[in-house]
């Protein structure tokens, strides 16, 4: 998995902090960001399983170990017990208001 965002991206949106109970169902199943939208999945407490579906890979995200989401990359997350997390979205240019291809939050 790539551990760095490309240079020149700007953060433009952040989700609320979710816990294992409030994490939306749309993030727990396959979803993807729009073309040109990158994301960082930040764990604030606990751990989260981050699955990239194409090409298949898994990573356990921890505090200080974010997950990188590339544009249009199908992925999903699953809490590994009690946790808190949020997602931060980035773009190199102007992006529509919603960073996902479908409403998941």
C-alpha cells in the first residue's frame, strides 16, 4: 500500500469522528472516492481494518498509521473492537461537494 499522498493536494473536507457504533454502513461496505479525490483514514483510538478491494490488500490502521485511499479505488473498513476514526479528503483542484461516487455517510 502507498504510504504517501501525492504532492500538491489540498484538504477540503473532513468527516465527523465516528466510533464502532456510529460508523456508517456505507463505509463498512464497498465504496470509492470520485475521480481526483484522495483520502486519509485517521484512527483516533483503537484499530480499524482497511480493505482495498482492487487490487486486494488489507491493512490494520492504528493511531498514527493512516490509510491512504486513491481516487476511485474500491475499499471498505471494519472496526476491530472499540475505536474512533475520521476521514479527510484531498484534491489537486476544484472538486464537487461530495467526495464519494455515491452518498455513503
